[in-house]
């Protein structure tokens, strides 16, 4: 699997199978051509290759993902939870729309909420903030 994000559920599913070759690399590794080709050869030969970042994330303690947010990102998330639009967040924090968009992007990334067709990431982030649900 080649992914832009570390997804615990994907990694668990791949590694739980135990039926032969497995590879889970992050897309930024493709830029390191030699490493990428070595990984492809290893998997093609029946081996297992897991990106070091994936391993780090899988072995890290399950902490509150909100701890990863900066104070400003927490402010933005709190305003999102209050139902504020991006424009209203801009007005209240006296920042540009680009700054708000960047903060929201960082929040979604830090809460491990990659784009998905069947979920609304902004809602999932707010639920995590409110303690009603843990991000997947």
C-alpha cells in the first residue's frame, strides 16, 4: 500500500493478515528512489516493508490527539465547535481566510483525519474536541 497518511486501521488490517508479502509506505518515500525500489523488491520477494513513520505512529502511546494542536489551532477548533464559519473565525481571531484554512488543515492532519468520501472531517474534529468520539 502506498498512502499519503498513516491510517492505524489500514496498517492493522495489512499486518494482521500474515499471508505473505506486505508493504505500507508513505508517498513521500517515493522521492527516495533507491529506498523505494529496495522496498518494492523486498515485497516482491515475499518480505515485509513498513515505513518508519508508520511504525512510530503504531507504537506510540495512544495520547489525546488534541495535545498535538497548538494553542491557536485549539482556538480555531473551539470556534468550529461553536458553529462558526471560516469567515466568522477570521473575524473573531483577526486573521485572514488563508490562515484559518491553514489552521483547519493542520487540525485535520494532526487529528489523523484524512479525506474520505464517507465522513465529514470537520464534524469528526469537532466531535473529538467535544469528547464525543475519537478520530479514526
